[in-house]
C-alpha cells in the first residue's frame, strides 16, 4: 500500500498559491495497492457510495483507492469503476481532467507527472489528459471554472482542448447534466477571481446556450451607442461581471449582475437598440433560470430585485422621496437591510461595465445609502403609540421615513 497526495494541493503548491494567506484547499490522497477491507481494518471510515473513498481516522482527509472508470450511460454519473489493487498510479491519473490536476506527490516529496502537468503549469496552459475527457460533460464547466480561477495568472486553454469542448457542447451530452451539478459549478465560478471568464469560455465553445440560454441570448443584441459604446449586450454583461469582481467577492451580488439585463434578450428586433420595459420582462427570465437551475433563494431574490430595479438606482438623484421609499420597501430593506449593499454594488457594476465608463464615479450608491440610513432613524414604537388606530400605523411610519429621506437628500 502506497499513498500519494494528488490534484489541487499539488498543483497549487507548484503555482506558489498554497502560501497565500487566504488560501484554502482540501488535501486529497490516492491509495495504490490496497482494498476497501484493508482500509476499514486500519480504521478508515468509508464515505464514497459510487467508489471507495475513505476518511483518515485522525486527519479526516479523503483517501480514495486508485481506480479506472468505464463509460456506461450518458451524463456525469454514467460510469462504472474498477478499484482493484492492481490499478497503478498512472492508471488513476489518466482518468483525471487536466494535466495540471494529474500530478501526484509521493510521501518522500517526489513528483509523479506522467502527463507533463508541470510543463503546462510553466506554460500556463489548461490541457486535457486524454480523449476520455470527453466522456464526462461536466468537465466542460470545470475547464471554464479553472479558466476563471487562473485567468489572472495568464492561463489559456490549449487549442486541442478548446476544440474538444466545442465538440462536446455540440454533441448534446450537456443536456444530461442535472441542475444541481450545473449550479454547483456556476456558484464556484462566481467566487473565482474572474467570473466573467467562466461565461466567456462557455460562450466560445457553445455550451452557454445549453447551460444558461437566457444569458446566451444577450450576445448580438445591440444597445444605444451613446449609453453603451460596447453596443453588444452580451459583451456588456461580461464587462459588468469584470467590474463586479473588482467591487466585491460576494457571489450573490455577482449573480445579480449577471442577470440584471436578461430582459434585453427578448426585445423585438424592430425595437432595437432601445429596450423599453426590459426590467419587468427580465424578472420572468430570472425566475425561469433560477427555477431550472435550482438556484438558492438568497441568490434568486437578489437577482430578481436587481433586474427589476437597477434603473431606479441609476436615476436615484431624480427620484422623489416617496419613490425612493417604495424602492426600499420593494427591496425588503426594513426587514432585510443586508440586501442593500449587494443591490447597490450590482447597479454600480452595471454602470461601470461599459466602454469608457470603467472608472467613472457612481454617486448613486452613497446617495441611497445615506437615504436608507436616515430612514431607519425613526422610533417606530413611538409612532405606533401616537396613532389613534392600528390601521394608521403603517401609513404614519411610511410618512416618517419619507420625511427622513427628504431631509437626507435636501428635498424638503
């Protein structure tokens, strides 16, 4: 029995990332020459159902028996596995997705790299290990996610891997992916340093039309050049995501940014480049996409709110105090004040995600922060006690909040 450290921990150490203060990665191990019975006898706890994976009795790190796999049915889970003790380390590494993830480290520190992953790390290339890569459609999303993670380091996708991603996307195999796995990869991508790269890679290989057709439909849709010099709505969305990543690492805000202009994809072409009413139209599309991908409620709520009200934020300086109050109420801020910041930052990312506007000031965020803070400085208990009837309490509180907003904005 021999154990090897494999995958991300080895890769990230070679990239020099494991010494970063914010670095967090699980250490995964592969075991060669053992059996499930032997692992259990040594005190390991089995957790894998599809293939033998065990938790170390002390460290609780995952140890998987070296294995090979064979495609038996469509989709990400349609495989049978062989974890016989005769399976070699090289056999196990051959089934991995990318060469940079197919490097193992022995207990003495020696690296086992049969597929030249170290060279691809030096060359900053994402390259598939073998033709077996195409048997798992989820790997299209995984490559896009790794491209998003390592974009800032200069990684690009090897031409032959790019061609394979395109072939896989055209094959229809992505239709077999379950919603939960698609969302899991998308959520991880939204947390990466360059989430826009994830969607750009999916678009370039044809996978975005299957994974998120509502987003894919935005490419090629024009906007008014005076407000959007980049013109193309899909290009605008990617630019917005780039700005969102600069403003915050909050994936909920980034997802809201992705979804804010979905309605423009349904504007009749004879109305281009204007998109009157795209906010309301977009809410239906956000709802549909979130239901299909089973997006968590906290993401879906912020995405719908940003889609419907982002233009209110852009026009904040022009709005009456009562309109601003209705905006705050629609965002449910008096029960969920934590909704304000991701909404404001998504709107700011929208404004900055335009050619020539990347560094333009966006005073609307401070204006609405100030207005909301002021509107919370009333004593609702005193107001309620002063009302002669319970049915007047809500109106009295709204009036007090509106007055505070007006004062904060100097509109009294």
